[in-house]
């Protein structure tokens, strides 16, 4: 589908490992033989087959030593280094799901395995990287390995070992099945433990994608601008501290390019998620990079309840955010640009009286209407920029799940929410939809079917009606983070199935997005199997 620079090494490293050898395999492992160039190889750790996936694991040290390759093991950092006779250097770290071959990144399907003091790898890895031809004879359970220097007449009795076929990704016709991946505070990815360790960091993301796809998901919404910074090389904003631990300190690779590459390998969509107006998660500026917006343009910044925001009322500040987003649209193969609900903060004082007087050429009387107009202008101008630069990139926003309550506006939803998108965040979502400024809307409907203040079904009804005949797609934002909590309706994972089933009532609902990846991966109330089973049934 797309040319990928890691494709070659991926083929070299179709590796599948687990943390420890299954005890149930002991009897089977004892009868598997290894024969190298006609010589039976003895090992104190016998090869074995990982059940269910049909991958044979072999001790790398034995094979490499027979091939006169050198092997080093660093106990301190749990790293194996193998150097073959032809100069290939392989480095693998226990716990990482990627390795390096002559400095190039190689994706591993799982971490390197240590078993009784031996590094264990699958046959395909040995075959492709160390230059062996490998055959498996099922009848006598023998692994025959041949180096390039030995001729091997075919006798028709052996067949190459096979790796399991990768499970196909979800059918695109089943709609959007996404997950938000939060980078702020290192919530979903990357971990703080991966700072300055790109191999570990990349391996974590590979594992995350594999886990999500295994649940039946086909898209990720990754937070690439968590707080006035970037997870990509930018000329306008500093590197995020959530990559290296220090804001402004660059990693040794491009995380955004890597993430897009890995998502597209799996036929998963990649939507770049931006926090538009959040400048910083607190009011402390000492550790911020000199190029951070709060340092370069302190006049744009409002401290609201101890957090820093870029003032949406300043046209130049809005354009700065648009320019930063357009760096990604113009420089990367993203499938979508995604904004969350960080516009004006709700339920806090926002000091913009001076801005209201200074930047109000339309003479709007109400500050609330003026604030909504500021956000409308931002949404419209960003959409114009994206669609002009690349019409194939989808542009969507994820607002708070309640637009307005019916008690306040008879056209609102039958809810009693304490805050609303229109009145408290100044997000005039209806206008965005009716004007066609956006391609999709993903309301955060984070309540159950039995939560009477803001019932899930009533909100889906309202949003489905709102997008009807507009051409704007509706994806529903779900809240697996509430599973197992005391809030009404979240004591069983069946709640999520019931919500997904309810969505099928409407052709306007084109898919679902879950907040967030970590909450799915925790597998509270067995949500992983519940989703996998549900989506598998829908694909039939």
C-alpha cells in the first residue's frame, strides 16, 4: 500500500517471543533436534515451539557460536550483541520489542527471551539476519539449518518452517474504531522510563499499536501537541518534554514519522491530535524552553486557575497555532487533524477584558458571543488551510458531549449537565457542523445508558439529528476509563457493548473512539476480549 523504509528489516525480523518458556512445552521441547550443516548441535537449553502461534524458538548463542559469530551479553543493561562473520551487528535488549541491525531499527513481535541463561530467538530471525537456510521436518521433529557454504540437495522430505499469518486489520467498511493516545504527563505513551532511549520508546509504541489492533481497532488519535510543544521537529514550537524529559531537547529520531509509519503498516489510520489553546499544564515557566510561546509571547498568555492558556481572542495567537498545525499537514502523511475541547477553560475566571476591547472590530456586545466568534474564526480558518493544502486530510473536533441543555435552549439535548460546550467552553459546535467547516465531529459522550443527568442514548439521539444531511461524519467518543468505577452503569463491560449496539441505530454514526489507550490495555472487566469478540462478530 505505502512504501516503507523499515519493510526490509521487518521481513528480516518476523520474531515472536514471550517472557518465559511455557512449562507445558517441556516434554515437546526435549524431542526437537537442531542439525547445522549435517552436525547435530547440543544445547543445555533445548529448542521449543510456542504453542498457538507455531514459532520455534532456538538458542541464539549456540547457533551463532557454531557460525563463528561473537556474542556478548551485558547483564547491567540486559543487552545482547551478536556480530556475525560478514559484519552484521545485532543488538537486542530484554523488554524491548525492537532491535538494531547495523544501526537500523528492526521491529520484533515481542521482547528478547532469556531462558536458563540463553537468549532465545525464532528461526526466521536466525535465517534472515545470520544467513541460514532453515527447514523443519515435522515427522522426526528436526530443525535442519544450512549455512551458505553448504549445498543442500532437495529430497522433498522437508518443508520450510512457517510463521503464523498476521491477523487482518479491521475492514474499512466497518467504520472508525479508534483510540486516543495521550502523551501529556506520559499517560499512554511514551513512558518516562523511555526518555533518551529511542529503541525502548519505539518498541513501546509498536506494542501499543499491536494491542489496539488485536482488540479490533483501526485508528489512533495521537496527541502530538500536548502543551504548546511538539512531538515532531518544528520551526515554531519546542520539542515536548514528554519525549526526552526536557522541553526543547530533541530525540535522535522523529517520533511522528515513526508513529505514522507503524500505523500505516497495519492499515491503521493516524490522526494527529492537537491541544489548540493549552500553553502549559501549570503556571511554572522555569523549565520551559526559550522558544515556548509563553516565553516568546507572554502577552498572549492567560493564567486561568493555575494553568497557562493561549488567548483565543488575539488573532495573531490563533494564527500561530494554525501555522504549527500546518507544519504537520504539509510535512507528514497524516490521515487526519484532530482537535480536542481545549478552547476556553470552563468554570474558571479567564482574564480577557483588555483583549475584548482591543480585538473586537465587529463590535460584538456580549463577551460570550465574542469568545464564540473567536473560536469560530479559528475553526474556520484552520479548516480552510487544511483543505486547501491537502483535501485528503480529514479535519475533526472532539467537543464536550453536551452542546446545550434543553432547559436553556429548546433545541438542546434532554440533559441536565452542569457545563456545556456552547455556554462554558464557547464552542459553537452547531455552527461548525452546519457551515461544513469540519469533516467529522466526535462528541465525548462519557456517560452510561443509566446516567439520568446526561444519558448516553439521549445524547446520541441529539448528535445524530444534528449531523443529519450535513455531510459531517459522527464518531462517538466513549469512556472505558470509567469501567469498574462507582458511577451509574459502569460495573460491567456490557455497558460498552450496549452503547456500540445503540449506535447502530443511526446511519449517521460512522464509528467510535475510546479514551484512552491505557484504559483499554488495563483490560478492566475483560474489556479487551469484549471488544475483540464484538468487532469480530460485526465483521462476519
